[in-house]
């Protein structure tokens, strides 16, 4: 890949990460807000997941902004991959905690139509964003960006689970 083609791919990657950070910041605020209003641990947890995605996106923005130094590229890539891996561990720990806490509390949240809309939008946006990240990751051979795309996939799965739970709560109580 020529340096010009790489520069274009890096710019695409940065733009995807700006979108990731922007969307997930908005998603976090909305999910936590609707979650607190409805008493929904699942929505608040979804907001926390979005904060973890923001941290992963920030790591990738740092990594992509440092790509112009070919001599340090591999070192920066390795550090970014470790940091994204840590965010995966935090996400896994939180999902496990949230699942156990939800089962133990057995609280019935209020219906949250806003939460349903947010989960549905995320279910549309996240898979498209993950595909675009994987394409750029392949172009620049970035395992860190590929791992971040995988985390975006997980966010899409969590959106589907959240939407299903919110719909079941609305229909069955």
C-alpha cells in the first residue's frame, strides 16, 4: 500500500472513530437518562457500555493520529491493542456484574419507549460502523482497529438484547 493510500485509509479510520466517540457519548447520556427515569438497570448498563466504547474509540484515535511515524507504528499499534484489550475485559466484567445484579434485584422497570428507540438506532448504526472499521483495519493491517470493530459488534449484540428486553418488559411487564 502506498503512503498516499495509507493516509486516505487512516483518515477514514479517524472519521469512523470520531463517529464512534460522538455516537457512543450521546448514547451513554441518553441511555443513562432514560434508564434512571424508568428504573432500568439494563438501560443504565447499556449507557456504561457506551462509555467503555468511547474509551476504546479514544485509544484508536490516538493510535491513528500517531500512524504517520513508520518507525514507531508497530510499537503504537501494540500499545493500542493492549489498551483495547483492557477495555474488552472491563466490558466483560461489567456485563457479568450487570447480569448477576439484575437477576438478584428482580426489579421491574417502567416501560421506556425512548430506550427502545435508542436501542433500535444502535442496532442499525453499530453493525454498519463495525463493517467499515473492519475494512479500514484490513487496509492498514491494524489488529487494534480490528479489535475495536469487534467491540462495536458486541455493542450491536447488546443493543439487540436490550431492545428485546425492553420490548418484553413493555408487552409482558
